[in-house]
């Protein structure tokens, strides 16, 4: 199956997206790029139908559709963030040709609604150029209203682009990619694999609670499918720091305190010979990380902590991740959802 993804709008000038509390053009790309990465990691054929610049709105739309049609995409997804004149409107909605409620559209809507947005449902997008002119079955997703305070708050609290890309990805897995069975098995295998290593190490070194380690591994490596997991055997995004082992170069996406994102190009990441080495090094890193030559340990409160809620929060508080909502996501999206505490004994 070939899936065309269009990160809605151009970056500037004609065709640019709405500017609300967050910038539509920026976030369509954050979501879309992450979604494309997930699809590619799962070996789905993905065509990037994003157009960054155009002489007119029409030219932008024509170009996006042309890319999709030339690649014979079977499914086309255009990602957007909504806006309304009074900034009061809220919720998630998707558009299809004739408002047809096909499975993927309904599923995307309900997965996005699960993040906390109100579900505005599947609507008739026959009038939209990218829906009307693509040969593929087309879905235009309006994630939420980028000019509504409440919606943006929900978006950010849910985990921003990570959570939205994940929601769309899950919806596609359940409906069109048809790998769900295989994926569920792989998930189970992945949890057990990391869980056993984390559990054995906890028995031995009492550094970091296994449920937290497994949740981190799942979140950071997208169940072992991320570029770092595949090419560098790294299940966690740990930067080089004082590491003397192998490294892997890849851009890093960081979040500032004000919620905006920036890229650090060619960041050096730790690379390993195996996932097991990655898990053990992650724990060693937590145990030893110090920024003052060993006088104080950065993750001291976390070490040996037997409460997963506290442990996840300490991780974030002590500066493990810049992404807002990291700890809450570990707790809700992984530890509790997949009952990872079974490894905590
Ligand atoms: Zn839009």
C-alpha cells in the first residue's frame, strides 16, 4: 500500500497555514514527519506530498495532488490544524469525499478524540481540492483548533506531535495497513525482551524501576522501530556526553520551555552492539550521570525508587527529557496501559 502524506500548507507566503497560539504550518510538519517516519519504519511505502513554497494557494494544492497521483498513492492524508473566526471552536474532525465514513477516517477521528479533543466527526470534504482531485482515497485531518486555548492545551498535554502521529498511526494500523495482529505480537515480544533485561538488572543493581525502563524504551524507540533502534541498537535517545563507545549521527528535535521546537543538527548519539547493551547502559547512565565531576548525581532521587509514578516524574524533573509531558506519557500511555508493573518485582 502506498500512502501519500501531505503536511498541510506551505511554510510561508501563498498557501501558508493558520497562525493561532501555535503555528499550523509548523505543526502539520512536526506531526506529518513523525507519522511518515513511523510508516517508513514499518516498511509502508510513503510518499511525502508536502509542498513548502508555491506562487499561489492553487499552485500549492495542485503540486501536492500531482505528487500523490504520480506516485499512484492509494491513500492520501493531508494534515491540518483548524482555526475559527472567534477562536471558540474546538475539537478534531476529518474530511472525506462525500463525507464517506470509511474505516480509516472514522478510526483517525476516534483515536484523536481519545487524546482529549471533542470528536466533531467525519465531514464532507468534496469541495476541498486535495480531496476532490486525488485519485487515492483521501482524508483531510484537522487535528484540533490551533487558535483555541483549550485545544492547544489538550494537544500539548497529550504529547503534541508524538501523540498525534501515534494516534493516526494506530488508526492506520487497525484499518488499512493490516499488520495489527503482527504488530501486537511484536509489541508483546518487545515488552518481554526489554522487561526481562530491566528486571534482571533491577534485581542486581536497583537503579531504575523496570516498568519505567520498559516504558521509556517503547516510547523512545517506537517499539524498537526507530532509526536509532534499528541502525544504532539504541532504544533510548541518549546523547554522547562522556561516552567513549560508538556513536551515531542524527538530528535532534528539542523542545524549549515555551513549548516551541528547534533542531540540533548532526547530534551525536550513543550506539551499541545490541539492545541489551543499550538497556544496561541506560541504567548505568541514570546511576552515574553527573555534571559536576561526580560530586552530585543528577538522578539521585530516582535511583532505587519503587514507585513508578514518582520515578517517572523524577526522570523528567531531573532533566532527562526536554519534551513536555514526558513523565505523564510514560505513566499513562505505557506503564498503566500495558501493565508494565508486572516487571517490577
Ligand atoms: Zn489547514
